[in-house]
C-alpha cells in the first residue's frame, strides 16, 4: 500500500498531467482496497480479483472518485496553507 501511495505522489508532480493522473490512480487504488475485503470474504483468489477489476474498471473508477477528489483537495488545501504561513 505504501509504495502505491508514494507512486501517486510522484505522479502528481508531473506538470499538467500530474493531478488528473493522480486522481485516476488514487481512485482506482482506493476502490480496489474497498472491494478487497468483500472479495476475500467470498474466497475469490487474486487472479479472479484482477480480472473482475480490469473488466469493470469504469465502475471502480466511479466508486473511488469521491475519495480520490477528497484526497486531491486535501493536498491542495494543505499546500495552500503552508505557502500562506
């Protein structure tokens, strides 16, 4: 988990494309984490999880959009607060 979150932080530093890519990957990562508990309770193995996730990625992108937007806004607000101090 830590590596994936660091990767999204690095991606967000890319000019012009960084913030949309960060939102995209963050939304997918958090939605995967939310569904992982359900899949593990149904004893679905990792290969089947990836197949489900890859075949329905627009649904999972929408599922993680809210938390992805909150994360991006939180980073922007904290950066603004640091520069105004």
